[in-house]
């Protein structure tokens, strides 16, 4: 059974950094695009960042571009999100997700929630101002 488990969330002051990790189990996802989404209180879940299965292509929401970096470790079946210069508006529950379609073009980076088939339970990130 596929399971995605996020970790690394917590409380941080504005301007600080956090590194989120997502560990996948149940099958290998080395051939699948992976992404991060977030949902703030009272808002819909939104796209944050995604990475192709090769790791050669990434895509970011405008709101996090230049501050967040997505990376993956296929050997460990993990994806990470390094978050720097955090702002209060980054406060949200962060979810990792995996696209079940394997071996898309190495440049394909899905950004829609409907593109992703497996989801974690989320990790809370709270940025205090």
C-alpha cells in the first residue's frame, strides 16, 4: 500500500527556514513526478512546487519562486522542499503528492491537483511575524 509521510514542519519566525521531507513507501516512485501543495486556513489547497521524475525540471508558484527549492532523492524514494525567507503568508498545511503516470517526458512537471494520485497527510508550517 502506497504511503507518503511528510515531516519537517513546525513553528518558525518570519525570515527563517524550514526543510520539509516526504518519504514514500509501498512502491518506488523514481519514475514519477512529485510535487508539494499547501492549504492555508479558510483557503483552497494550492500548488507550491513540482519536480520531474528525472529531477531535471522544476516549477514553482510565483509566490514562492526564489525562496523555495524542491529536490528529490530517487535512491531513498524521497522529495524535499527547502523553504527560505519564510513569510507569514506561507503558513499552511503542506502536502506532498505523486503523479502515478510513470516516465513522462523528463521535462514534464505537473502543476494541477488533478494530475496527482497519491497524497500525504500533510505537515503544519506556521510562520510567526
